[in-house]
C-alpha cells in the first residue's frame, strides 16, 4: 500500500518476521502472538499514563517539550513499533488469539 496524505493508508508488514516464522507451527505462532498482545497492552498503558501525567500546556502543544514529554514520545514510539510486529504476527496466524 502506498502513502496517502499524512501517512494514512500505509500498510506495514515486517517481512523478516514472515521469513523467520515460515514453517513454524501454529501453536508456536499463537504463543508469540498472545505474548505480543500482552506486551502491547502494557505499552499502551505506559504511554497513556505518561500522557495523562503531562501538564495541560504540554498536551496542547503550548509549551516546549521537557523530559516528561520526551518520555511519553519514546513510549508511544515503542508502542507503535511493537504494534507493527503484533500486526504481522496476527496476519501470519490468521486470527486474533484469546488472551
């Protein structure tokens, strides 16, 4: 998928995961996907907590970023990077496991 506007419509698969997991049994992939879902939930919670702890002026972009804002941005980047791996695992598995 190609980029549209501000990145909307971009489709990301982590091709190294596809190759790495080629031929791996479904139960193993399901375990990896389940662990990735749990990790993603933890990362989302961390990013939300850091965002909620930011001063309102920082949340609204009226104040320059400090260390607390940088921590939030890093946590959000980690969350989205891990989401790419999770999405690829779910596509390989073909379903969302019960977690």
